[in-house]
């Protein structure tokens, strides 16, 4: 029985050969082309041209959709009005306000441009109403002792003197904002111009495209001016303690 069994040294040599063979097979598999790679054809001198197999290249996998480039599409800021300029800019490096985007919002998040324009229009509209509401109480007051000049000599003091009124204003603003949640959630899913809620009771919005863009630009520029103006009016009224014109 002992003579029929192979010696241990022979078993070791067989195991080593199997191990080396497995390593060679594993290393050779690393040179096998993947399904998506371009296969190569080796021509031998002793092989006829008609015997060379024709290898068809597989189509490359479709590339994943990339983020839209900053300049792609209808133009700067998706073609919205407001980037035409040419008002001069005092900031260094900017000659005019044409395509003015110093922070690069349109390049970093082009898919958020409609939301940016919606927010800009809302803040501009609120600022235009605020500038009127800041000046008109200097001319006349609504009835009520709590609104009289003796109770509130300066309009800027109404914020602290009328907390109940401030709560009502905040509540109505919140209600109007909540009504627009559905439109904001579907900003990019249907054809809706940012800021367009279909509210035009006096039919002042033009019918032609040129007139519409002109009216949009008027609203946008007046809103931008009003946002700067209300900040200056509140600051000046607080510093000087005087009414309009706050000097």
C-alpha cells in the first residue's frame, strides 16, 4: 500500500504546477478586451485576406446627460429680459451691466434660473409696494388713533409700534406665497414664464411679443431700483430720525 502512493515530493510538484498554471490563466484574462472596448484584429502573413474575419465594432454606450452649459440654449439667462444693459457699472472689471452675473449663478445652476427670476420679480414687486407704503403715510394717514401722527411720528417706527398689524401683514404675505407653491414646484415642467400668475385685471399687458418684453423689462428694472431704494429709505430714516425725504 505504501508503494502505491506517490511520494510527498511528487504531490508538491503537481500542486505547484497547478498553482502556476492558475496564475498564468488569471493574468492572461486581464488582456481579454471588455465588451465595450474596441476589439483588435491581428493579421498573420500566412493567412489569406479572404480568411481574415470581419470584426464589427460595437456601438459605444450612450453618454449620460450632462448639465447644460452656461452659454447653451436661447442665450444668457435663458433669454430672459434684464441682461441687455448697457447701464455703466462702477464695479471694477465690468464696463456695463450687459449679462451682469458677477457671482456666476447662471453658470453654476442653469436649471435654477427660472426660480432665480421668480424670486427676483417677487422681491422687486414687494419693494415697489414698500417704497409707496413708506412715502404715502407722510402725506396722509388712515383713520385710527393708533395710526395718527401723534402715536407714530415717524413711519419707520410703525414696525415696533404696531405689532398686531405686522402679524397681519406677515400672515397675508404667507398666504399669498403658499398659493404659489404649486407653480414653483413645477417651474420647469410646463410652459410658464417666471412671475406670470395671469393677474392682469386692467389688461395692461401687451399682446405682441415685442411689447411684452418691453413691459417685462420695465417691471424688472423698476423692481431692482425699488429694492435698492427701500433699503436706503429705511436706513436713512433710522439714522436721521426725519420723515421723507429723510435728510
